[in-house]
């Protein structure tokens, strides 16, 4: 059993809201883990699930909404800004390290899908992260983006649209939005029939507005997460599948890590790792064992 505490903390003047999951019977300071999920997501979509499962295995686990998402403050809303998310992770670590239930010298980071990039960036910059775990990691560079988004010309068009949208926001304060996922709107960030995002019983929850700020494309598509690997010397685990998103990115990232590294290839699609069994349990058990080895 676990206990859940609604918490708030500051990220450079912005109040962020999270859920801190603790084991019921914790009597000593616990190792702490910051957990975050896929791009555009709110904490209830998958981060809470992983955080609660980690708490049941003896960890203090914090999930939270990034600046401009979910219950957290911040403008503009629903902008996928890697630098802003890495900044928020730094402040989440500071909050977690100072909590009386947590041993601030034993902190880990868990990133699911796109948060794998942001947690990796954080680990490369912040030695307080003693251990890193990535589940179904979306890890891209320019080459991966070209493969994923239809070639160099298509990537260039999206970057151009993002820069134009950012200019409009700076001039007018208005944000251009498209759906994150849609089966009918070709402008959507993911114009596909993805059950996880469209099914209210899964990720299509009221807390998630299915809204993508077009200005996000510029920073998202020029972000090089694979280049971060040589700067990460903490013990790092990847849990992935050949049927999940961009396994080639995971392989290249893993090969370049500077510290101890493990890579579990298992079964399942990308979206299975968000909320489906046995993928979630396999991932959580593997991550918990990794943190037990590396955080003590």
C-alpha cells in the first residue's frame, strides 16, 4: 500500500503541482525518484502509475505537471519546451531532496517515452541524480527525426512552422494550437488513430486537453538527446522493445553512455508501456531492481 500527497513547489517563480507517493510503512529516509512521462502528457496519464508502483516497492516517487501543463501554472500552455522541462526537473529534484521522508543523497530519475530525453539531459547536468532509468525511451537526433517525420524537407517545414508560430506569439501573445492526436486533422502532431490518446478509459482523460502548441516544433525537432549519452556516467537502464518507438535511437544512445549501462529488450508496442500489462509490471520491476542496485 502507498500514501499519496498532493504537493507544490517552485520552479523559478512558477508553482508546479505534483503527487508524492510514499510507502505506507516507511520509517527511515527513503531513496527518491522523480518520474515524468511522454510529450504533452499530464501526470495522471502514466507518470502517476509508475510513481505509485515504485512507492509500493519502497521508494519516495514524485510525479508532477511541467510548467504550462495540467495543474501546474505557467504560460504559454501546452508548449513542449525541452529546456523548460529540464529546468523543472532540477527544481523537482530540489523539492524531493529536501523532503523529510527522502534521503537526498539517493536520488534517481525515471523518464518514460519523451521524458527519457529530459531526464537524460538532467542527469548529464546534475550530479544529484545518482541513477537513471528510461522506459520505452524516445531518444532522437536530427537523423532520427528525419526518419520519424517523413524526411529532411518535412522536418524543415515543421521547424519553419514552429518558428513562425513563435514569432506570432511574441508579437501578439496568441498561441497557435493543433491537436496532439487526431484521425481527421492532418495538422495534428500525430495524425493517427492512437487508442491510448483517444480512449477516455486510457490516456484521453479530461485533464489532458489534446492540444499541441505549433511553436513546439522548433525546439523539439532540433533537440539532440543522443549527443547527451557521453556525458552521462551514472548507472543507466533502458527498457525497450523492437516494436516500440525508434529502437535505433535507444541502441545508439545506450552504446555511447559513459557509465554502467543495462538494456532490457522485451515485448510490446510503445503505448503498451504506458498502461498495459504485462509491460508496465515488467518495466517497473526492472526499474526498481536497477534503483536497488544503484541507490542502495
